[in-house]
């Protein structure tokens, strides 16, 4: 009985090793290959087609601001915009303004502006043009308690 168990185990091991064996090698090619032309080299991979460039960026044109007037009632303080952002100005009350278009043109041209503006509280009509109603260069206060700026 012991012989039969040893024989079965040996047979199982032999079958397992046979299943893992490599396949038989193929016979080498025969004949004169020197007289034949070699096969062409494999085609080189072609690059994908180049993409088209981005379409040109459309920059909105800034609207023409109208500052004409007949009376002071025709004038108003509006944001006309500049390269820094907001820019209040005295313009005709019916004049269109587009501060975003002004900033887009500044960016497209690579321009920068001087930031800051003087505060405009009211406008008046002067010789057919809307202008700030305040004095252009206010005089410093004569009150010594108020600092001069």
C-alpha cells in the first residue's frame, strides 16, 4: 500500500513538471536569405495633425462718450472706466459708457494706467461741455485745525 501511495505522488509530480515545460523550439530557417531583398522597415509613426491656433480674441470697442450739453441738467457723473478700473467723469446723462470694454482694450494692448482719481460730486455745463462743478484746484483751508493735504 505504501508503494502505491509513493507511486501516485511521483506520478503527480511528474505530470505537474511536464505541464510547466516550455514548448518545443521551431526549426531554424533554411535557404539563402542573402540574395533576397530585406523587408521594408516599419512605417514611422506619424505625428498627429497640428491644431489650429485659437481664434483671435474679440476685444469690444469702447463706446464714444458724449460730454456735450446745453444746460447743467444734461450732465451727470458716470463711470467711464480706465486701465485701472473705475473712473468717474462728467458726461452727458444720455451718453453710453462701457468701463468693461475700456479695460479689455487696455489688457489687449498691454497698457496700464495711472490709478486714482479725484472725486467728482457734481457736474455743470460750461461752454457746451460737461465739467466738474467743484473747483479744479481747491484752496487749502485757512482753518489751522484741518490738515493740508
